[in-house]
């Protein structure tokens, strides 16, 4: 019973984390196109708040997953779980890189185009697709 509550919490928190992973790079698209300093400051404020929110939400989201894996023992020694952990590491790296890009924007040192951010914005879609298929279909 407790396991199902934690799993439900895991899914809700992961969905909230992804709201940030999807929307923060979208703000970067707008930042890369904006030349008005006042508008840039407004976008930067939004980006900073969103990054703080998604970092705070990622911690319990991943902790619930770790609990299901290490304490309950779901997926131990199974290929889908190992593959999922690989995807999770990539998503954490993506998250950290978003933080690095944010500090570059804050220092006025962005060098990338809005087109680059549009492509960058698609990467978490692949991560979510892979993670959900791995836990639900468990193909191996
Ligand atoms: C440290 C990271 C994570 C660990 C250790 C972890 C572990 C787990 C475990 C053990 C389950 C239970 C699977 C089952 O009952 O068959 C689960 C469920 C789930 N996880 Fe994660 N997870 C993590 C991160 C993520 C991420 C990043 C996503 C992104 C999409 C995700 C999506 C899901 C979903 C959708 C379920 C529900 C599957 C079902 O219907 O049973 N998890 N997770």
C-alpha cells in the first residue's frame, strides 16, 4: 500500500519536474531573440524562478524513485531499470546544463541562437519517452 502511494507521488513529482525541463529552454528561445533589456530582465526573472522550482521538485521526485528501487527492490538486477538509470543520469545532466546556460544569460554571455535552443528544447521529450516506455513496457 505504502509502495503505491510513493509511486503515485513519484509520478506527480516527475511530471512537475518535466514541466520545468520543457518550459525553461523555451524561455531561453525567447531570451535569445529578445533585444530589449527590460524584457530580457523579465524573462531572466522567470527563468531563475523556474530553475529554482524545478531543482526543488527534482530532489523528492528522484528520491521517491530511489526508494522504490533500493528499499522496495523493484527492478533490481533488471535491464529496464539499468537503462532507466542511464536515462535519469542524462536528464540530470540536462538539468545541470540548463543551470549553466542560465548563468551565461545572467552574465550576458549567451552565444547560441534561438534555433539552437529550439532543438535543445526537444531533448527532454526523448528522455521522457524513453523513461516511460522502460518502466511501463519493461522491454528487457
Ligand atoms: C533516480 C531516478 C529514478 C528511479 C530510481 C526510479 C525508479 C522507479 C521505480 C523502481 C518505479 C516502479 C516501477 C514499477 O512499479 O514497475 C518507478 C516508476 C515510475 N517511474 Fe521512476 N525512477 C526514477 C526517475 C524517473 C524519471 C526521470 C521518470 C521520467 C519519466 C520516471 C517515470 C516513472 C513512471 C511513469 C513510473 C510508473 C510506472 C508504473 O506504471 O508502474 N521515473 N520509478
